[in-house]
C-alpha cells in the first residue's frame, strides 16, 4: 500500500517555487507577495493563516498578515479588500474563512479581484474552472491533483467518487477529475449527505476522495480492492494524551482501509500540506500574470 505523502510532494513543489523566486531576485525583480486577512481569533483559522504565512517565507515570498477584530463592519472589510485590489505590489489576496455572521462571505469573495483570487473562490474563477479555462483552482483540489501527478496516479477512464459537495473542496474536485487534463478524464460521481447506498457507490470507486469532516467514517467495506483513497477530512478529536488535548483525524479509518486500498493520503501529512502548496502555486501564477 502506497502512502500518498503530502510532505514529500509539497517539499518538492516548494523547492521548485523557491528556485523561481531566486531567479527573480537575481534579475532584480520583486518577489511574489500574498496578503492574508484574518478576522477575529478562531483557533483553527489562526493556525491555518500562520502556516500559510510561514510557508510564504519558506519559498521566499513576501506576505502581509492583516488582522481585524471580529466586530469589523462588512463595509470596512470590503473597503480594505478594494485597497489591496488596487495595490500593484500585492499579487494574491486571501481572506481566511469562516467570517463572523454579520459579514457576507459571498460579498467578500466577490470583492476580491479575480486576478488576485489565489483561493480560487470567486464565481468568475469557479466558472472558468467549470468551462476548463485557465484559472485559479481552489487550493485544496489543486493540491490533490498535484499529489496524484507526483505519485503517477493514472486517472484516465477511472471511476472516481467524491464525497462532499462544498464549493471549496468537493465540487471543484469533481470538476477537475472529470475535465480533459492529465489528472482528469474520470467518470465522476459526487455524493453528499442525501446520497443513498453510499457504501455501494464508494466500493465501485477506483479513486475515492472524501471531504466530509466525519472522523474515521470510511471503513474497508466501503473501499474497492486497490483503490486510491484521498482523505481531505480534518477534524479535531479530543485526546487527553495529546499535548494540545486533541488530535487531527481524517475521514478515513486509515489502519482498516490500508488492508484493502492501493494508496491512501494520510491525515495529518497528506492533503493539508498540499493545500498550502496549491496556494503557493496560485500566488506564483498571479505574480506571473501580473509581471
Ligand atoms: P462541508 O461541511 O462544507 O462539506 C461536507 C460535505 O460532506 C457536505 O457536502 C455533506 O453533504 C457531505 N456529507 C456529510 N455527511 C455525509 C454523509 N454521511 N454521507 C455523505 N456525504 C456527507 O465541509 P468542507 O469545507 O468541504 O470540508 C470537508 C472536510 O475537509 C472537513 O473536515 C474540513 O475540515 C476538511 N478540509 C480540509 C482541507 C485540507 O486542506 N485538508 C481543506 C478544506 C477542508
């Protein structure tokens, strides 16, 4: 059973990106610059943003973290994004979700310039993804395609099942897998909380992508012999023996599924790291479009 190791793959991508940054510097050019906005003090969001900022530094990008209290008005936040849109020194903008309830996530996403939308959530970029045009694919599905390419996973003609239909993971992943690319050309089934016979559908999948947020839900009886299993789920599960009082668990019962699958991406150490790689690649793309 092959472990689809996100650490090895993301390090490879980071190395490539840092070499490009070195060549920009050698030619007297500025480096890619990501602006990240964090509203409030949500613990998980703090960790995600800190990791993104740290990863920018690792590859030599500039990053600016802009923090607001959770009582910032929607208008103030939208104006701050407009300013970043106009700033020619900034290539990519991300606003860490979720946002406080009084702020419309859709308005925020639609205010980010599609040219700087390195999270790939703007409806214009989603539309381009659906139509198969060059775009910013959302970082998590983009990262998964890079993971499959790195490990030479054959996708053409395969049955792929994606569990989860969110705009940031499940739906765009289903589109990428069905598209006419080297990491696509699958026959895709998308499952969600109203799907009947989930076990039967999953057990026919050559490639199973699971983005549910239900720790340990996927067992070996749901998996075809030799299947490629990509686990997107990240859930904090209380564990008094862990230093932080919790552990991160994926949707897949790894030890059980490992008895049957051909490959599995681990949690942690799989798709999470690839999401950051996807964001860094998108930021490079935005920079190159901009220069
Ligand atoms: P979401 O809550 O928007 O979507 C969950 C999906 O799972 C829904 O579409 C729902 O219909 C489906 N679902 C739930 N229960 C189901 C069931 N019993 N049968 C079939 N489908 C079911 O979540 P999301 O934002 O797409 O995230 C999904 C998971 O991925 C979460 O654990 C999240 O933390 C994780 N995530 C990880 C990364 C990463 O970088 N690894 C990035 C984004 C999200």
